[in-house]
C-alpha cells in the first residue's frame, strides 16, 4: 500500500471495480453450488406436497445453475478486460516489447547494409578489371576529360607513391604517359585514342 | 514479460472452464440414484483448487496493475526503426533488380538470338 501511487480516479475506480467483480463472481459460484447440493438432499417431511416441493427444487436448481453459468461468463469477461488493460497500461512490458522490436529491426537493417556494402566492394573490383579491359581495347571512345576508373586509380597511386616525388612532378609524369609515343612503347596495349594498333602499323 | 502475464490470464480462462465443468459433473452425479462418492470427492477437490487458483491469480494481476498503471497513454513507437529497416530492404531490392537487369543484358550480349 505504501508503494501505491495516486492513480487517476478513473483508473483507480476501474481497478476497484475489477476487484469487486472478481469477489462477487467467485462468491456467486460457490454459494449457488452449495445451495444446489443442499437442495439435492431428499427430505422426508415437507410443508407442501412432495410433487410441489420437487417442482420447486427443480426450478431453484435451474436458476442456481444459470447463476453459476452467468458468474462464469462474467469471470471470462473480467479476464478479457484485464488482458486489455494489461496490454494498454503495463508500461514495463510495453517498453520491453518496443525495445526488443527496435533491436531486431536495427540488426536486420545493419545486416542488410553490411551485405550491400560487401556486394558493392566486390562489384567495384570487377568493374575495375572490366574498365581496364574495355578502355585498353580499340572499342573505347574516351573523352580526355573523362577518366576511366583504372586510370584514375593509376594516377592516384602515382601521386601517393614516394618515388613519384612532389605532386606536380608526378602529375607531369602522368600527363607525359598519356600522350606521345613513349606511352606506346612502354605499354603498347594501353591506348586512349582507340587507334593504338593502327597508329603503330602506320608509323614508319 | 508481457507474454507471461497474458499466458497466465489464458490459463485462468481454462481454469474457469474447469470450474464450470466440475460443477456440472457434480450436479450430474447427484442426479443419479447411486452416487459414486470417490468421483464426487475428486470433482469437488478439483473444483475447489480451480476456484482458489482463479481468485489468487486474478487478485495478483489486479494488484500488479494497481502498482504499474499510470493513467497516461504510452507514446513509445517503433516507427523510426521500422522505417529505416524498410528503406534498407528497399535498397537491397533495388540492387537486386539492377543486378538482374545487368545479368540479362550480359546474357543477351553473350548469347545473341539467331
């Protein structure tokens, strides 16, 4: 009782009503069954005729049996109301259910994103190889301002390597690699114009 | 935790059915010319046990609700986590569709129709 908070009047009266209904229904079931068992006792001396007494006992048992069934039905309704009240007002369990659901949803989302990220990484590796193959063939039409992925990585590697010196030197070296005949000698297959083999044949 | 209490209330419903069943069996046995005393005793003891269980369990549930209920509506929600998860699933589905298209394109290129 010391731990009981000051509930709103509606909630408190509702819970008191539940208590009252419980007590009344249990009391009704017990009393009516007791009376049925008492009435079932055969008495030799009756105030009215035996037939009348039998008829009265029969009717009384019917009514009491109906009372027992009504009390049982009322108990089922009480249980249903308690379930509803529990679902709506049992905050600890509601909080726990919400946190559990959030945790499950977040873990599913993280797993999904992790798999997508690994898929992206795998496809990026394959794409790198495919681009390298494609842009080194004679079928590519490369715009000078549009670098393929492999070339961009190559330039980034040359800038980042310590042997390349400063950025301007390595960039200049990178630029030299792309134009002039030097590139054809060092990497004859790598051509940016799509005319590699033809140019090599045409040159004297 | 919530499921345990709800399961306990469902068990109470079964006990109420048992109460009515036992009461009916007792009255049925009393209606016979010769009563089976042992059967009556068993039914009566089961009836008493069920009544006590129902009363105890429902009283404890009402007492727990008296301590826990605040009278305020609960404002918690799983909407944000559910939305994020739904978006992740949409991303995965989109990736699957695009990869499927890419696969079909590659098949068409590699195996052209005669």
